[in-house]
């Protein structure tokens, strides 16, 4: 029981992460709970669109779609309330993979590349600029999140006759009038895409393990960057008790974007205010002194 209590947030997060995978599998399991992918879908009939995908598609189309904005605002509101990059820490399958590779990185890393903090913002802007120039949602065409979630949602060993309708419903932006399929209806093309996503997983894991801890999630993914921007204003943050903290640094070992803990542990702030924090809450579980807790930061910080 004590073991469970010491890992309560990690256990809950794993339940949510694998629960998301089950949601994506809903159509294959003959359930009507969720239909679509992590780019766009319907949960209990409510249309949801990833906010960055919504921006990307509308900039590519050079048109504003009210239904897309509404679907995106639902998620913006939800993730603002729960803490910005919670999508990364609790939902995204790529982050789950990066977490599993963390121990391997500690053991086999040849180098730990750390791009500047502004790199992800430049990449974020570059993808949107390319979408405007090419009139195609460039990131959505290569997004590991989108491609892998599509493979989970649609499966690979399905009869070709069923593919056309399912592909159309899952990869089009919901009710937007703007269609940008990532795949053709060809079963052969679908198999190629499935194999490509497997290579994406391998590439991300190899770079994670040998060259840069959590590189995709920390430095490259524009979806994560969007939620980083949102997290700057979210009131849900981790608070540190400087009296209880012994600076054992165990929290750094379990945090993927561990740089977010530097200022609070050193006593420069009472909160984890770096919006790159994913609120994974591993630091709360691991802290032997219970010096960290999740709380609401509403008032301006007053260091004691």
C-alpha cells in the first residue's frame, strides 16, 4: 500500500495515458465513445481540435472556420485550467515513449545536446510560416503525434473496403469544410504511412537515448510549444516548501524537462513557474520530504 501511495500520481498518470490509447482504439473496439485522432476527433459527439493543428490548418487554408475555432477553444480552456503542458505529460504518446527512454539515456548517452530555450519558438514560427507559403498544414503532414495516433485509431490490419470512410472521418478537420487528408484511400499508401510512423518512433527514441534527453518534447514539438505558451498563464502549478526541501535533487532525476526545477530548488521562487513544466507530478511522488505539492498560483509571488 505504501508503494502505491508513494507513486500515486505516476500510477494515475499511467492510467490516463493508456486510457487515451483505449479511447483512440474505440472504433476498433466497436465503441462509440471517441472517434478520430489526437489532431481532431469527437468525444461523446463533441468536436475537438488540437489548437496548434487548428491554427496550422487555417493558416494553410488562409480561411477562418468557426467550428474549428470552437473545437480548439474547448481544449484551450481545459488545458489552461489543468496547467498548460498537461497534454504532453498526461496525454501525448510521444512523451510516454520519452519517459521510458529516460533511464536508457542516463546509461547510454553519448552526448546531451541542449538547444537554446528560444529554439522551440523559432521552430514553432517556422512551421506556421511554411504552412502559409505552401498552403498545406506542413507540421500535420509529418507530426509524430498525428501519425502515430492515426495508426492506433485506425489499425493496420483492416480490410481495404473499410478504409475510405474511416480515413475521411478521422483526418479531416471536423466540420470545417477544409479537407487535408494525410493519406490516400489506398491500403498500400496506408501501410507505407504505418511503417513510416514506426521509423519516426525509432528515430525519436534513438536520439532520446544517445544524444538529447527528451529532445522532441523539450526542443522540437510545436504542439508542446503552444501549450508552453498557454502554461505561462495557467494558475495550476507546483509549489515548493523551502523549509522542508533538503536539496537532495531526487526530483531532477525523474523530471524530463528537469531545468524547470532549478529556480525553485535553489530558492529563487516558491513555484515551478517555468511553463515548460508538464505537471507530470513525478517530482511530488519522489520527494522524500513532501516539499512539493500541486497548488493554485493566483496572487503575485511573495518570496519569504
